[in-house]
C-alpha cells in the first residue's frame, strides 16, 4: 500500500512530463497514419492515371511534344495561309468531359532558329533578323466564332521583338460547359525556307496546377515538291532530341493527287490516335466490323504489324495529313529508349532511323 501511495505521489510530481511523452507518442501515431494514408492516395492516383487520364487543356495544334507545323507557299506568293490554332477546355479524346472552372493561361510567342532549338536574341541576331524579316511582322491574334479579329488579344513579333505574351481565358458561354479560343498565326512570305520558327505556347496559370502547358512550332517553306502524283510519310518531330524524349510522335503524310495507300505500324511499340484516323479517313478503329474487314485492316500476328488502307487526297487535305502515334506501354518505352548504333551509343540520326522502320507508308500490293 505504501508503494502504491509513493507511486501515485511520483506520478503527480511528474505528471506534466508524463503527459508530454504520451501526447508525443500519440502524435507520432497520427503522423504515421496520415503518411500511410497519403501514400495510399498517391498509389490510387497513379492507378487512375494508368486507366486513362483525361486532359482538360488541349488544342488542334498545340501538344506537349513541340511538333513542327508548316505551310507551303509559292515563290511569288504575297501571303501565307494562316494557321488556325484552337485551344479547348476539354479532352479531345473525350469531348464530353470539361474543366470545371474557367482556365486562365498565358499565350507566349517566341522566334527560334537552328531548326527550332535556339531562341533568337534581338540584339545578338539583329543582322540575321533584319535580313530575313526586314520590316515584315508575324502576327498571332484571336478570332471570334465568325472569323473576325478580336482586337484586344494579339501578339506581334518582328526583328526587334522576338518574344511576347498575352493573358487569356477559356470561359464557357452562359449555360455552356465547353469553351474554345481560336487564334490565327500569320507568317509573312519572307520567312519561307529561312531558319525562323514561331513557337506558340499556352501555359495555364498557377491557379491550375493540374493542367500542363502545350506548344508547337510554326514555319513556312516553298512549294517546291514534285507535282506528279505521289505520297510519302515521315515523322515530323524535332530530331535534335532523341526519340526517348517523346511520349508520342507526329507522323506526317505529304504529297499530291488522290490514291489509296497502306499505313503500317508496329503494334508492340506504337498506336495511332484513333480519333484522328476517324476524322481524317473516316475509319473507326474501335469498330470490330472494321477490324474484321481485311480490305481495310490487316494484322500480321507473326510480325505484330498492323496495316490500314487509307485514301489520301491533296484536293481535300492541301497535301498533308498529321497523325499522332502513342507509345503503347513500358516495354515499348524501354525499346525506343534503347535505340543505339552498333557501338551501343545513342545518336539522334540512328535512333530516328530505327524508329522510322516502325511506321511506314506504302502502295497497296
């Protein structure tokens, strides 16, 4: 009994110390539980992304891969056909899903050289810029649904202004959920075949940490292709970077005339954007009946090569089609990342040459 009284006395004497220790232990338990719960949430987010993440800031030209887009001009042209760049608040692959609030973003235009690798400097590159542009200007301006210019949303680049931006907003009309802004990128004929590229980047402001920036390059070149009928296909990405730098690739078909062609790809590595295939050629690759029709689609199980019969026409396309190809999985990613030469050294040209064998355009047999 005496021992019990002494114990109680000691407890009362050191009660504050004991309370602090107990509280600290309890807090550790809460932190451990919270950390475990947070880890579980991260895992769930990763799983959700793997099952098909939606992107609510998209465009018909701008992507996360710095694609290069051009317009062809004749040698005596007085103008270049403008690019019409649209930006959406919804996923292009799932246009019924919209961002829940208006999106504020900066639209930045910059002049680049060295095949789109290096930014121009107005001071250091003054002589070159003056020789190319002279008094000409490059304009990017917003248009309304009727194609009229919106005067308060524009960017002008010239030999002294090589970078500029405006702040824009994707705001749905009253009663609507979708929103679209459209801009014209107008290049002067003087830039055709010159080492000058316009990079246009749309970057959501910090209020939208869940949205990524998107961009693309624009340039002009002379229409000096052979006007005899014929079509070719090639990747249209910045080859200054290795293929492993890209999660998707832009494959461009260019040519003249109307004819059937066979577009083939290695299904173990790449998958075409099915929505683009449907939009461009009217072929629904999600339709089992189409996949079963050997006059349209063929799959060689021994090689893993899929082949699609498409009809191309310069009359309706202006002589150009752009198709995105996605890397199908982690194994495909590892293979593409490992493209090397015979000395096991990664080179841009060797890597791209190997990738070019995985997507081809040919005549029907």
